[in-house]
């Protein structure tokens, strides 16, 4: 019997900490991955069609693998920190991150039916009007098929003292009690073409063709909230400067330096 290879999910990183979970709903239709909270169609999905999993707390180092593979949430933290770093309580040295933690991570996803797609693309609706108006510019639309949220996070940094290293600071954020958390990643499927945005080879080249060259950077990573499953991470290149080299190398150097003095 032939064994099917595991599904490798592709996650787009949210543009920051400002998007609360209710702002991105499964089945909603958006026009661009950099604005996942701005929808032009939002259905009421039966809860029976949605699969939701809650992950136990996780703590890991900036690079979870000797080859430099990064974690999904770790990459989000590398880009956006802990949010409002103007606050003195959230300031930390990103050059000396020893570990990071996430708590209250939840993943919700569903598989859109043909009926739902047809409803979203119904003639005369906002989606159809948008596509018609932007046909000459190659307008596209995407349905949100997966959402990842987190309700708490922290980082621990190292500080030098003499010839050794010690833990210098631990800072964190917690969501409101009873809140639905903050969205840090999401999955998309393009409507019309029926393509899960992110599947297959040559993803970065295909994203360049859809959104313009250099708009997104694609990384191979692991999903900390899914027991280290392999995944693809798509980050807005406008949020980082050469994510694969500058940022990753910086964190890698600091982590190696700390490990060498432990």
C-alpha cells in the first residue's frame, strides 16, 4: 500500500500583533495576504466543518535545528517582537535571545466546499464586482482556510558578565482573560484557480508572479504548535531585511555564542 506523504502547510505571517482573532474569520475572502483582516466576503460557517486544536505550552531556541531551520512562531517574534516595544515592560535585546515561549496556541482550519466557493463568487456580489473591476490589473482573491492564534508569549535574553553568560531578562505578554487571542499566521486558498496558495514547488517564484517580485520571502520551517511538523513560512519582505541571511544569521550567532558558554 502506498503511503501518502505528510501535508506540508504553508502559513502567511500576520503583519504584527494588532490583529485580534475575531478580525480574521475562516471562509472570509481577502484581496491580499498583507491585509488578512480586510475581507470582502465573510460566511457563517457551521462549527461542524471546522477543526480546532489547542497546543500545550512550548519553549524553544531561536533555531530549532542545527541547519538553522526556524520555528513558525519564532519567525513571527523575530519580525515583530512582543508587540508594543515602546512600552518599557516589553523592551528586550533582540541580539541576545536565548529562548522563546508561546502559550495558548490554537489552530483552526477547514476545507472549503464547492458550494461555499460558488457563494463567495456569486454574480453581483462584492467578490465578483472586485474581480470585474480589477480584471485588467490581474485582480485575485483568496479564502482564509486556516488561522493560528496565541494568547501568551515571552522571550528570555542573555547578558554578558565577565567571561561567562547569564540569563539577563525575561519579558512576556498575556492576552485578556477569556479573549480569543492574537492571530500570528494564516492559510489561504486562491478562488477561481482552486489552488491552495503555497502547495507545490517554486513557491517564491509563483508568489513573485502574483504579487510582484520581492514582496514575500519564503522560509522552510517547523510548526512549534504542531509537534515540530515541517511547514513553509511566508513573510512580508517589507517587514524584514533579508530575513534568511541577516536576521537568521544574527540570531544564530547569538545562540551559538550562548551555547558555547553554558
